[in-house]
């Protein structure tokens, strides 16, 4: 039975959303894959918050605020929602152990310090998805 973890990650202060996404995709993800090897999740999906980008937002200086449909920008204090799907709980444990106990831990932590606020990282286990097709 699949085991799903959802994480919420916040970019470092002073880093643009574009620079954060670029670092995550082109530096961090290849690093993680090289470290954990076959313990990598079946899928690792990243959903970056859409940001305001119209001329009015740029003029007001609010272009980095999330494009909110319900609630307020303050409700969304993260930049990326990450959904990781594992084969089962034991696969998740193999990933966590490979990630936490790598001989390259210093390299991994140094990279994370460059682009995320680790104290704001949140993660939760979810039940299987209930999908309603069209």
C-alpha cells in the first residue's frame, strides 16, 4: 500500500521565488537523488505557489505574494508543497535513513542552508488519495 508524505518548504529570506525554484530543481533535487539512490520515492512532486505577476502587482511591489483564491497571503507561509509517494512504510524508512545518515550529510545540510528555512519545514503523512474523475 503506498505511503504518502506531504511537506511544506519555505524559501530563505531575500531569495526570489524564481531563484528558489531554480536551486530546488537544478541543484538540490539532483543532489538528493545522488545521495539516496534507489531509496528515492516512487514520485517526488513539487508544487510551487503561483505568484502575482500583473503590472498592477509589480507597481505595488506585491508581485511575490501568492495568487490567493481563498484566504490571505499570510495564510500561505510556504513556497512549495512537496508530495512524496513511497511503495510502503519500509520504503519511506529506507529513504529517511539514507537522507539522515548519509556520509554526505554536511554537503546536504550546506545546500539546504542556501535556499530554505529549515526551522519552517513541515511534513505530514496522508491517507491514500480519494480521486473523483470527471
